[in-house]
C-alpha cells in the first residue's frame, strides 16, 4: 500500500470501526476479571486497545504503522508505542497479565514472539487472539462498484495451537449483524485501500467520501452489514 493510501485508510479507519472489539472481548473475558497492565499487539488506531481498558488499569498499544498511531484514539488508560511483535524485547519481564491480538496474530506470529510472550507474561497469564471479517461484498455490489477480491494467504483463524505452553481456555466463532449510519458505512468501506481505489473510480469527482455518503443517505434505507467473528483465549503454562 502506498503512503498516500496508508494515510487515507488510517484516517477512515480511525473515524469508524464496527463496535466488535468490546463485543468479542466480552465473550472471552469475564466482566469480573481485571488486570493491572494489558498489552495490545497491532493496535491500529487504538480501537482494540481502548476496548481492553474495560479490564485493565493500564494498556500499552503496540503498532508498527506510524500513520495509524498518528490518528490513534486518546484514552487516559492507554499509551502507544511504535513497533511490531518483535518489539516485545524492549518491554519488562512479566509485565502484562493479558495480551491481545486483534487481527494481528497472523502478521505477528514468529518464534521470537513465542519467546518474548513467555518473557513478558507471567505463568498463568492470559492471551486473547481474535479477529473479524466485515462482509461488505453485497454493499459494494449494490453500489455498482467492482472490487475483485485480492489473492491473500491471510487467515482470520490464526492461532497458537502449535505452541505447547499456551493452553486453550475457550474459543468460538459466530456471525453478527450491525446497523450503521451512512457516514459510518462510508468510513468502513474507504478504510480499505482496494475498496478506496474502486470507489474513487465510482465517484470520480472530488472526495469519494462526500459523494459516497450522499449516495448512501439518498437511498433512505437502513444500512446493515454482517461480520464473522473469531476468538480464542489461552492461558500460559510456562516454559522457555
């Protein structure tokens, strides 16, 4: 993705994300659980880090993209650090009671990450890997916009099942429905660089966001979109 599209996607990504992070975390973390410090790896513009504050006194959001961090949500419990999963080497030993990966484990999973998680988390610590796929193909088709799927090896179900020190404490998947406003749908669609390019072709005169919102609101229909969600919780048994 070019820097131009990276910045544009980050702006729309920050403006609206489906409220799925708190919904998914509520399925794997009890409302009575609490942690002193949490770590969110691959926090993007902060939606997942802010969702984790419900269960933590403090949260550190780790994100490699400067463009994402520049527009990240501010929250009194959240601090941000630019870096990838490999940057855990800079973090203190046994500092985090809970670590979350919201759509980032596929990219972050390495042998080095394995070793660093065992270093920065105590035995008994909690790891939550979750993801979601918002199903917008029908929405794009209704807009008369062609956006062919991009070949990708990305796996929404990326997991830690091959790491014996991480025991599954619960997992699942589901499909949920969301009702959104026209502006929210526009931000959602334009947060992806491939859809952004397709929508620029569909609305070539000026800012595609303005034209897209006008088109969606003119339709005067309740905008609905489905999302598939995936989640697994692990407990660290120790090792390393």
